[in-house]
C-alpha cells in the first residue's frame, strides 16, 4: 500500500496533479486521475490522503473511508466514527492504516479485508514486544500503540458495516489498549513573556539581520491575542466565520461567540466570551486590513477555482442549485472553501474570518508557519522564547483557573462582614466549582482532564494544599509522637 496526499481544491484539479506524483512503477495514472475526478462534490479537499494498492490501482473502499473521516460518514452514508477535525489526525489515521496494510501483505500474506484476531496479536507483538519493531525501527510506546489500535478498530468497524470484512480483529474482548504513562506537564507562559514574543516575533520591533517586517503583523498579533483571550484550539479559532463575531457590543459588556460542534474537538459545542475591549482590535483589523485584502483578491479573481459559492440566510447558507445547509453543521474545511455572494449572485468574499496576504482563507498549517517564523525571529534576536498556538490555550487555562479560584474564595471574606441574606448568596457562590467552570470554557469532555492538567500549576491551589497539609500535620502530629507512653 502507498499513501499520497492531494494538493488541489477541486476534484478536476486533483486529477491534473496525479502525473506530478511519484506513483509506483506500472501505475495507471489515468485510472487514478479518473477515480479522483469522481470524488463527490464537497468531499475533495486539499491535503486529502488517498491510498494505492501495491499494483498501483486506486484503493476505492479504503479511500471512501478516508474521505468520510472529516464528516463522520462516507458518501454512501456508512459511518466512519466521530468526525476528524484536524489534518494531523486525518494524516495519522491514514498512516496507521497503510503501515498495518503493508505489514499484513509483506509478513502475513493476507489482504486488509482478510485480517484476523491472530494477525492483530502478531501485529501488536511486532510493534510493541520485538525490540526492533517493524523494518528495524524501535518498538513504539504504549501511547502510540493505543493510537494505532483506536484507528484500526475504527477502520474495521467501517469495513464490517460496509460488508468488506467479516471480523474486526481489533475489537476482540481482552485485547486492545495498554496503560500508557502520560506526561502531565503543561507548557504555558507569563503575560509579560507573551507581550515580548508579540513585539519581537510578530511585530518585529527588534531589528534582526536578514528579516523583513511582516506585512500581516497586525493580523498575527490580533490572532495570537484572540487565542490567549479565549483559550480556543487552533482548528476552532481558525475556522470561525466573520459573520459569527458579535456586533454592537457596548463598552463594559461581553459578546458571545458560539462554537458549533462541527468545528470543535469531540463535537462539544460551547460559547466564547469577549469584552468590547477584546473585540475592538479584531473589528478594527476586519474593517481596514481584511477589507483591503479581500478587495484585492476579488480584483484578481482569486475566488474562482475550488470554492463553493453560497448566500447567507440567517443560520443557513443557500447555494445556487437551490440546496442549503446549516452553518453550525459545516466542518472547518467546508467553511474555508465557502465564498459568499449577494442576492444577485455577485461574489462578496470568503466567509472565513482569517485571510492571508492573498485574500484567501488561512489554514491551521499557515498559522503554524506564522508561529514558527515568530519563534525563529526571537531566536535570532537572542530571546529563548518559543510559543505554539496550544501553549496559548494552556496559558489561558492556568491564568483563568487562578482567577476562578480567587473569585470563589472571595465570598469567605464577604461572609465575615455581612448579614444573613449575604451569607446565603456567598454560600451559593462557594458551591460553584472553578474547575467545572474552566472545563466548560475549554470544551473538555471530561472533568478529570481539566483537573489533572491545570490544578497543579495554580498558586492558590498550591497554597490551599500546603495549608491543609500543615493543618493536618499539626492535628495528627502529637498523637504520633507518644504511643503507650513511649516516644517514637
């Protein structure tokens, strides 16, 4: 099995790119091109993985599964599991599938559809038990094996539902995931370091030989501040539409940005909160720089190829063929391909909030490049500061939990100087769990994820823990010093 990735946006353009790929010897490029050109509209995406069998033929059933991962179902309606939102996860599933399929063919002499539970056990031994692993590579960790197992079990659930396989070799009772040792270390930064990183890495205030000031420095700073203010994941923040930002938020009030389950991890929908002051730089960038970039792209007809044109109608997008879809059901890739038009059909610009210097929607990969360049610039300027988009999520979480804990402790002080009614209010506030509140803000599916990740890094939590330990030692200590009149 061979794994490839598409480079174009439309199915027709995909077919044209096939000849540029390093296809296996004897591969019928026309057959592969025709197969890609037949990808249903809306399912052709850039960086889409596709697989060829060893003889170079297009693996139609495997590729139908891979195409269906972002939606959670194939074009024929067969479930593929929970929708896969990030390209990294999409690539990981495809890679794990190809590695297993190639091993089955080379070592066990069976096809992907003929795999048995014994084959799965042998694969586990090859990956985890044998020191040299597969093809001389080191044995994988328990965490990597658990990922392999989850991805392959998901594939065979699809294969069973499609009638392609008769057994799920990774669904057997008593065989599966291992206990993996996970590091709970969370990387976050102080607000002072973040400001310095923005000034040097993104704005380029420090002159570094060979580095030019980014034309989109303002956009990059606004986006980084948006991640820090809200704690959103990169895929979530980069998938927002301009129309989803709140308008007319008065000074001193908060605006709400709703994140639909179609763009969040695990499909957990939630709300983001931004003050009028937090929205101001974002609105200012939209009204000046974004407007200019979109106008330039319209003038150069950059929204013609590979995009989907529709018209916003309240909570839906209506297309030229009369069909429509709800905005909250559109996945990140579709959102980035959506171009809005008015009632007369005239193109207005991309629905996506964040656009590049060419006026085209920004992908998560593009944002990773922005952060990487900022880190490199800081290094050239002599600053050992490295920040990633997910570090800003951790930074939000640690600082927010600290503030939530402090806010929850404030009623204790109020109770000392208040009447009975105030006591009732204060007691109600004490029952609010700060960790649960943070869980809702971050969109974690499990309470323990939030608790285990961030509580150890909060100063107030450490102070409470230390105070409780000291108190416990003072209470229990004397009882341990003398037992039966004999000092221990």
